[in-house]
C-alpha cells in the first residue's frame, strides 16, 4: 500500500505537506471523527481527498455549491483520480458515468449537495455502496451562528449515524460558538479530534480606507493591478453593474454578478472567471463559496462586509496559490447604518441580534485599528501574533490621540439619558445643540449638555464609531438602536483605564507606489510565455487555466528554469499525471526547443531517485554492450527491464540474476551492482 507522502508527490505533485496537513491526513486515514479549522488556501480539500485514495472504497463529500463541486471533480480527474458528482447541474450522461463507476467500485470520491440528503433513496443508495467515510466542506454552514447557514446541512448528522462511518468536517471560518454548534450537530456533542491550524494568510496584504470618492478609490486600486484577476464586492446589485461599467470604461476586462441575474448569465460569468486571466468580477456576496480559482491576485470591498467572519471568508479567495495578494476594504457611515439596519430588521431573536452587533463591532474594530491589522484579525479568532510588517498600518501607522476624556463624556451622556438614544442625539447633547428633541426631553438641563464643544460633530461621529469598534457600546435592537454600554466600557468610565483613538480624518491614503511583481524583470517574459502556453492548452481541453498549472507553479518554473523532466518533476504542483501530459510542452517553452523524447518507462521515473539510477545503469550497459573487451556479440536490456532494476534495486548477484537472466547478469551484473550500491 502506498504511503501518504508518495501519493502526495505522485498524484498531487507536492514534495511536502503544508503546515498541519500531515496530522489531519493521518487522523482521517485512521478513521477518526475530525474537525479541522484551516485558513483558506491552507489545503483543506487535500486533507480528505488523499485519505480517500489511501483507504479505498467511496468517500462522500458534502459541499455547498454545484460550481465548487464541479471544479473540484474536474481538478481531481486531471490528476488521474476517479471522482464524480451527483448534482442538479449534471447531464444525463454525466450521471450515468457516475453510477457506472460506483457500481464497478472504481469511484473514490463522490461529491453531492446537502439538499440531496432530503431524498430518502439517497441514504439507501449510500448504504448499499458501502461508503467508507464522509467529508463535509464549509462545515460552518451547519451553524445558525455562522454567516452562511444552510438548513440542509442539519441532515448530515443523521447521515453519519445511518451509515455509521467516520466524518471529517472542514472550514476556514468558525469562532468558538460556531465550533460548538458544529460539534453538537455533526458529532452529537461527542468531541472529535480537533485541529485549529491557524487563520493567518501571510501572503495577503490587508488594508482599509475611509470612503472618500469610493468609485475613484476602487478604480485607482484596480489600475495599479491591471491585468491581474480580482474581485470587487459590493453591497447592492445596482452598484455591481455600475462599477463593472466604470472598470470597463477605464480599460479593464470586467463583468458583474449578482443573485438577480439569469442563472445562465451567472454561469457564463463563473466560467469566464475560471478560464480567463485578468478578468475582474464585480459581485455581491452571491459570488461566494463557489470561487475556487487559486490565482486571484486581489479582492476589494466597495462596501463594508456584514461581519468579520464574512470579511475573512471573502478576502480569503485571494492568493489561494500562496503567491502575494492584496486587499482593500472601504467603509463609511452609510455602510454601518445599512449593516445595523439589516441586523435589526431581521427575524432573529434579540440575543442573536446582540451577538451579530458584536460581530459587526469586531469588524469596525479592525477597520479602526491603531496597530497591525493582522494582529487584530487573528486576535478575534483567538490567536496571538507579532506585528506582520506587511499591512497598511504597519507600513504607515495612524495618527492617534488620547480619547479617554471624550469617551468618558460620551458614556456619561448615554447613562444620563437612560441608554435610550442613538449616537446622533447624544452628539447633540455633547455639542450643546438645542434641537427640538433635546428640548422636548429636557436634556439641555443635563450636566453633560455642551461638555463636548471642544470637538466638532464630525469628530464626535468618529469617536462613537470607534467606541463601537472597541465594543464599548452596542445598539440595542429592542430599543430601536439605542446605544448601551458593554462591560468593557466600565473601567474607562470609572477612570481605571485609558483609550487611544485615531484622528478621524479623510486624508486620502497615499497610493502605494508599486505592486510587488510576481517574478523579477528577468523572469517576467518567460512567465508570460508559460501563461500563454497554459492558456492555449486550457482552451484546447476546455478547462480553466489553473487546472493545467496554477500561477505559483508557473512562477517556480520561470525562476528555476528546469531543463528536463526530472527537474520539472521537482517543481511544486507537477505530479506524475501532469508531467506525462504537459511536461514536454512546458519544457519546450523554457528551453526554446523540443526536448528529447524519453521512453515511457523512463518518463515514469522522472523526479524520482530511480530516474538517476536508471540513467547510470543505461550508461554502464552502453559501455559493456560488446563486453569489457569491446569485441563480443552485442547484448542489452530493454528499457522496461532497466526501469525495473532501478526501482527494485536488487542487492545481490542472485537477486539481480532473477531479473536479468544468467547471460545478461554475467555481462552487466558487476557494473550494475556497483551502480545500485552507490545509489
């Protein structure tokens, strides 16, 4: 039986596991129930795909979107893995092929949507097939606390009990409450083997900016990254269409995507985004979990996301290949009002709304952060980290001031009015503005009336926004958004703690002078040529370009410039199947000439130690083909026989003789054994 490491190399083309993968793969292989929280791009899918190949039988993969399943199945088939999907998007021919593979026992991974579990016949079919394991992708969808709740995910626990097989659940975003609900709903409250492998995506540059002409800000951001694939998320459907038009007018290849479009039009956009380099999609969050394109170079938010989990999930679609990627999130007062109203107008119970306001506060805290954004983001998920040195705040720390006195005045105004009013009325009191509402309630007689005249209204608006970002106050849905204090505010109010705030200005952030190139100037032309070859092969095969090779693999090719199949096989992402299928074409681009055609038996050994052993055996045979004296009758071993010797490495004359036969062993035995001993 092959080892996990050998399959990792021969099938998936990787020379080593990413951090945390090996432990998870081993736990899944052993048949344990597993919950794994891994960052987007951290290699979650490999953690259930590889064990499925090791254990044999069928592994069921529950996945939320048809587009995501189809992409994963096609990628696996490109690697030579028997995988299929049963979805409403299948043609009859595709469905027939899947059932035929299931009946013959050749299928290893069967993808299906959770909605299919509502069909009573599905469970009966899976029982009959002898399913060995269940894997759940995007497991946070099972949680009503999560940001992508899918009711059909609630049936997965029943499926696990019915089949009595191990289950592994994977997600990139799950806070403590969500993790608890995943355990309760998928594992009946019995703690699975849990792996929390960190949320850090160090290749992604984080940046926020206050809105100051948001259309121009997005266009400027895209202009600095022209030719790179990107996503712009917008809060409304109308904005996606308008901004996509603006990007096209500015010379970009861009299209829009939202839930109000015809399904066929949405499918066309999804297909284009997978296949085309440099396309920008301007979308609502409807363009979400189905995005499985590894070389998205940037993600921008034209409007504030709805929570810190949603933000993390959405920016995580950039740089899945590990190469540098960038983000920009714009925010303003209108965004915050919209998100607050969406929470308040929802049908959730009051305690859920309070929790959602807390999550939005956490996102505001990230937007208003005073120090390294990565530290703030990871801190929300319970991780400690040092300053990253690679976010906008590390590069240009904000101007701050001691906001303790201002915050105490604001908290005092809230308390003296019974925590029954929002920021607008409290600012009127603090600035001494005698509005009709203030006079009607006698609030001009409060001790706090006018105590904040030293700050203008705009500054006070920023103070209240930052107070919410620090989770000192939260809107109370039962009191129409009145601000109520949290426990975190009390030490400041009592004078036991201090607080720093940002200067609330709308100075335009200086444009970052340049974007770090993916490769050096010297290697850039070769990278472009490799991308052109990739695109030609992808169009010919009707595949997305990244399924041939992703950007990171092409970058490594451009930088290392392999000259033969052995060297090419050592490039990350080049597995045996892809080496056989595409190796010669890419070597021709790199060297500028058609490479020598190797025998299939030798190509199979490319990148392995046995390959170099084969070459030395062949050289030794060539020297002795007419014997040591050079006058004997020619004799040789077939290429397949030399390949077998290189792989099996017999270490005694008797074992070698059994492979070669007496006559060949007599002529080549001593030299071959010397080569094998050296190896």
